[in-house]
């Protein structure tokens, strides 16, 4: 089977690029304006390639007290559907509460009903240079995304937000606006790597689902890169050819911090730093009043 003809096209919705495969402006509008967030929902929110599926595994295992039965018998995208794609939305609407849902949406496109709810949000941030490298490789495998071309041109696209789901900088600054809110939990991919036990304990505490030391250890073990790689319910080997060319590589690629150093040149890294400094390090200028 060969699907490329129907894939790799994008459309723009409210200034953000989305793949045509499985996404539509109608669905995105429905999600933003009509989707009803429940107080008992847990949202796993990330920019692309920031550890979304690792967090799905952790959250799935926490729900089961570390027992791997669920993660070994149910596909990860059924355990935590992708709200904004149409198959994910359909699954989210049928999901018996309490729901575990995923989203890469920038905050301005997220369901408005979140504002009136007590739903819990977990936001995972990853070093953006590693996100760039991971997304570069991923874009070569999946039919949802266009071929990224050279790393140089992809770097330009990434820095200007000309990639699916839009700018990493907008995503992060948008969601970080919720920092300090009691229903918002923020963690980094790097923290998960450095201190998986402490990270899992903190997530459990946020969810109000305290686990024993043994259960925390079971969550860490069953959500490890190696465990996920060997679990066909979590390693995307079951994803249809419609979405991914399995001959070209694996979803679980390296799973490390700092891989960007193996890919970005000094010049490319500096180009990144210049934009990062402008967008993240420096405070936003006060807008000029209109005269
Ligand atoms: P790499 O391409 O750098 O290996 P997402 O789930 O948001 O698409 O993110 C995918 C990235 O997270 C990939 O990064 C993948 O290998 C990594 N990843 C997935 N599960 C992981 C785990 N258990 N431990 C560490 N990294 C993991």
C-alpha cells in the first residue's frame, strides 16, 4: 500500500499549520468552541516530540498502580486519545470518564470550556534543539508531515513556526501563562530523565493518586525507553502504513537528552540561540499605544 498522494498536505487554521490527514478546520473549531472539558479530565499537553508518549505511559501506569496490564493490552492512542484529530476526537467523546487525553494544541486553540473547569493539565517541555532534531527525523517517517528537506531549511521553518502545530516559542509562552495555577503541572523531559522516581512521585501527588515506593518503581520501569520499545502497544509498530513508513525508522528513536549536539553545527546552534534569546529570554516589549 502506498499513501503519499493523500498525505503531506497542510492547511492553515487561525495562523497555525495542520496536516490535512485526519485534521480539518471544522474539527478544530468544534474542539475549540464546543468540546466540553470535564472536571475529572487529565490532559497531557506538549509541543511535538517533547515526550508526549512517554507521559502517556507514565499516566497510564499511575492509573493502574504500576501494573503493566493496561499498557500491554491497549494501544497508547486508545488509552489517551488525541483530541484534535478526528479519530482522536471520536475516541475522546466515547471515553468513559475519568478521561486521559493528549493534545499538541497551542493554548489559543484549546477548548474554551477549560476555563470553567477543574481539569488537570500536565505540560511537558523539552530542550527545543532536541525537539527540532527529533521532529526532523520524525518528519521523514510519517506521512502526516512534509519531507523536512535539509536540516538548514528545516531549522528556518522551525524557528519561524512554519511547521505543523506552529511555533514552539508560541506554544511554550502560551501554556506557560498557566504556571502557578493549581491545576497546571509543569515538568521537563530532562527532569524525567534525570530523576524518574522523583518526577513520578510529583506527578502522583499532583493527581492526588499517591503510590507506594514499589508502585512508583513499577511505573518507572514499565515506562522506560526499553520497556516501551519492546511493547507493541506503545512503540507505534501497530500504526497503519497510512501514517508511517516503518521501513525508514522507529518512533522510539534515541530517547536521550542533548542529541542536538550530534546534528546541529555551531552556526545552526547560534542561529537557534539568537531566536531563543529574542523570544524566550528577553521580556516582551510593551506594545506601542495606537494613536
Ligand atoms: P527522540 O526522537 O529524540 O528519540 P513524542 O512522544 O512527544 O512524539 O516524543 C517522542 C520523543 O520522545 C522521541 O525522542 C522518543 O524516542 C522519546 N521517548 C519516547 N518514550 C521515551 C522514554 N520512555 N524515555 C525517553 N524518551 C522517550
